C-alpha cells in the first residue's frame, strides 16, 4: 500500500464510522418525544409540572388509556430532569477543566521551550545522525497545540456520550413495554452511536493533526511525532478528571440512595420517593458514560502516540515510509470497519427472544469482533508494511519481519478477550464466584465483604498472566514497538467495546425511569435483565481498559526511557529503587483520596435523605415530591471540590520526581505505579462488580438458591446491599481511575522527557 492509499483509507474509514453512527441515531430517534404542558389532578397520581406525550410510529399507534398517557408523560419528564442535571454538571466541570488545561498548556510550553533557552535555532536530531531538527521552542509550541486538541477531543467524547445516553434512556424504557428484544436493540444502537462517533472522531482528529503538523515539520518526523505525544497527554488529563469527578458524583448519590432507601426505609431501588434517585441516575451518565468515554479515548490516543513515536525513530521514520508509519492508524481504521459488521449481528442478525439471550449476544459481540479483527490485522499488516525493517530497540536496532508485527497486534487483541471473559466469570451472577458471594450474605454483611474482597484478589491471577505473556512475546518479537502495537490491538475493537459499555448505563437509567414512572412489573423485570447484563459488560469494559492501560503504560515507559537518554535501568540503583517504592504507593494514596471523597459526600447524602424522609409530610406515602435538587447539589459540590486534589497528585508526581530527583528516579516511579496499579485496579473493579451482581442475583430470585436468600428486604438482601455500597466507589471511582493514573503519569513523563534530561535531578546535582 502506497502513501496515497494509506492517506485515503484512514479518513474514509473514519467518515464511514461517523455515518454509521448517525444511521444508528436515526433509528433510535424514530421513538419520538414531543413536549407540552398540561395540568393533571392528583387523583391520577401526578402532581402537575412539565408533562410530555410520546409520539409512536404508525405501526405502533394505539389509543392509549389515560393512565398509559400519564406513564408516558412521566418517562419524558424524568428523562428531561436527568438530561438537565447531567448537562449542568458537565458544563460546570468543564469550566474547572478549562482553567486547568489553560494553566497546564502554559506549563508545557514553558518547560519544553526552556530546554534550549527558548532558542529558535535548529538543533541536532536526537536519533538521526548528521541531520538538523526543528527547534525545541517549535516542539514546545506544537506539543502544546496537540495537548489542547487531545483535551478538546476528550471533552467532546465525554459530552457526546452523555447526550446520547440521556437521549436514549426513556426510549429504551418505552420499547421495553413491547418486548425485551426491541428494548435491547434501542439500548445497544444508542451505545453504538457513542462507540463509533468516539472511535471515528478520535482517529480523524489525530490523522488531520499529523498532516497539519507535517506541513511545518517537513522531513523532521522525529520532532513531528514527539510533538504529537501531547495529544495523548491532553486526552488522558481530561479523562482523569472526568473519571474521578463523575465517579464521586455518581457513587455519593448511589450510596446515599441505597443505604437509606433500601436498607432503612425498605423501598425499591429508583423509587421516586427517594430524594437521591435523580442524582443517582444523573451520575450514571456523568460517571459511567462521560467518564468512560474520555477514559477509552485517552487509552486509544496514548497507544497510538506511543507507537507513532517509536516508529518515527525506527526505519519507518528515517526512510520516510509514510504508509508504514501510519500502521497504527490503519489498524484503528480497520477496527472501525470490523466493528461495523460486528454491530449488525447484535442489531439485525441475532434475535433476542428471552432474557437469557442478552448475555449470549453481548459475549458474541466480543468474540465475533476479535475473530474478524484478526483477519483484518493480517490484511493491513501485509499491505502496509515492508517484508522486513528495523525497529528502535533502545541502544540498538532490531530487525523485524512484518509477520512478527501481525503476531504482536493479534496477541494484544486476544489477550483482551481473555481478560474480558475472565472478568465476566468473576462478576456475572451466572457463575459460581458471584453466587458464592451472594450465599455469604446469609450470615451478614461482614462475610459478604470478606468473600467479595477475596474474589477481587483472586481475579487478578489470569489477567496478570495474560498481560505478562503478551508483554514478553510482543517485546521479544518487536521490542517496545511490539508492546505499543499489542496495546493498540487490544483497543482496535474499541467501537464495539464502547457500544457494549454504554449499553449498560443506558439500560440502568431505563430501569430507573420505569420504576419512577410506575410502569408494570413485567416492564421492570425486562429493564432489570438489561441492567444486569449491562453490569457484567461494564465490568468487562473496565477489564479491557485496565489491560490496555498496562500495555500502553509500558510502551510509553519505553519511549520515555529512550527520549530521556537512559542507557539502562538498574533496580539496585538507590534512585530507581526508591522511585519504585514511592510509585507502588501512589495507587493506594490515590485510592484513599477518591474513596474518602465518596465516603464524605455519601455521608452528607445519607443525612440529607434521612432529613427529607423525617421532615417532609406525606413523602413516604407518595403524596409529596422530595427535594431532588438538594441531593444533586450535594453530589455536584463534592465531586468538583474533591477531584482537584486527586488530579493534582497524579499530574504533579512525575513533574516533581523528574525535576528534583532525575530521570532514573522517575523511571522507578513509573515502574512501581504500573506494577501495583494494575493489580489494585483489577481487584477493586471486580470486587465491586461481584457485590453489585450478587445483590441483583438475590433481587431477581431466578433460581431456588436465589429465592432462598430473598426476597427484597430480607436480612440477606440487606447484607448484599451493604456489600454493593462498599463496592460502588471501588468499581466506579477508584478502580477505573487508577488505569488512567498509570497511563497519564507515563505519557506526561514522555512529553516532559527533554526537560528532565536537560534540567532534571536538581537534588542530586
């Protein structure tokens, strides 16, 4: 494949992905909502305010009863409240982020510009002998621009996901009145809108950025792709604050709603009498959707930037083989096409006729996309790469054949599937680990917590071996470039992964709307089934994110070591070992900050919910509406205040270590954070997911064993709810944020490596 072919394929695939997303959105939008205001008496169960009536398609048009119209109107009103709350929070959060991003962009420019005292003169290239490269000041400027582009794209990804989710939640609820298959398709199509728009827009913005930067850099590809690493830094910076802020918001509301509503007042989940219920449903969108979208975009951006940088200092860069250097983007382009065909299996080819079919179809999405992508990788590899070439291998060059890179990408792809299925085994209530956790609730919350923690620790075993095998094999085949491509292989089907991930919170919101609107038990059972499958797929998505974060971080670590001019890393060097000790502690420090933030906010939420139940006459009887706004305010204030210290810890640690203790100490810091962070993130996410599904297993009562533990309100169920509330901040705040921590520290170190190499290590100097 020539350069012209590569340059045509990448934007074409991105545009096809965007058009496919818009088509899915059009299909979802056929379930329309049009609003009008009308006053209904309290005799029919509604207390006035904005009411919306649903317009149905011709084939579904029936003359609804007054009660049915009221239920439809309630669905629309609840959807509107959730959408307004999510919009308000994200806009406020993005105001905070805009200040931070502006400040950090200035820091990037000043630090990198000072490498050569802000000189505008060309400088000798670091890796290409006897050639001149653009000035350090130019690199500082373009790195800053790339950082802002990455940050903007990450914000766009998160906000877009939230808008799609809040658009689809009530539509999924309404379609659940027909049958479970129709509701599943609406939820999954909505997830696909987010998945394809994010994957396609991320690829397109990066491709355009490279070509625009190339106009200035010309043949200086070393400087070009060093500047492009700022794109990954911008993406992950926003992702960190999105995950932490959104996680604190959603879990403060969730814990408060569950502890008072379920345990103390013995009312159902998402009961409209619960003052925290709107904040809880808003949190699903700002944490699980917006935060997750930014997170996976950050992983994709960093993996691509790491691979591009290493390629630029290998024979691809020195020989100016543009189609070969764009190999990572071609893999992503092929991934979009593969995921498009995979999505058709869920939306058109496979039929959902029973509750048991949901998990089967979602798991098939992972398997089908992996099998098809393996063939796609082969096509791209043998079309875009020369038969043999050399890859940068620290102080040496490694001779590599194209089939070896095919193996590297495929190994990462299949390792992701192994991690995904392992996560499902430990978090789905269809298997024994979660059922054992549920059974432990017989003797109270303490044994439930013990069993859940043990499950989380045990669930790290297989993913650790899968990652170790992937790292060893890909490094042996193609050095650090092989590791970067293995990470990209794991993320190559990100459109499908995001579709499955977004499906979960949409289904969760749909269930909440069904409960608050007073819909039938049959509808609630269908939305509960969609939600239960979504919890498992969310855990699988977190497993993918953590696994890819480990590979991405190692690739970035290798690129940092190269750029910082470190010949070798000696673990017995006291600077390196001291850095490793501190680095391995950082995930625990970070987790402590985020967990306590959730706990503090949840404490205020519990007190507020109790206050309303105790002081608002007629609230428990359903004659009066609760003050939802006060609970929304508590979550918003807590998340915005508490996300700043946690984000500062992550962003400041590499800058502090590199500036004062040098590049070797920083290398140790990154290695320690990577090794401990992966284990903490996996165990936290899987423990939380297991506790959640153990609770849902008891609530569903689908087997004799589950019935013996229930029903809702039993002692075993209350113990399961307590376990779920313990696990909430683990699986939705601390766990997912740690994978961003290890990636962000690594990419930040790579971006600032020229400064650390020139001016770092002030203490030892």
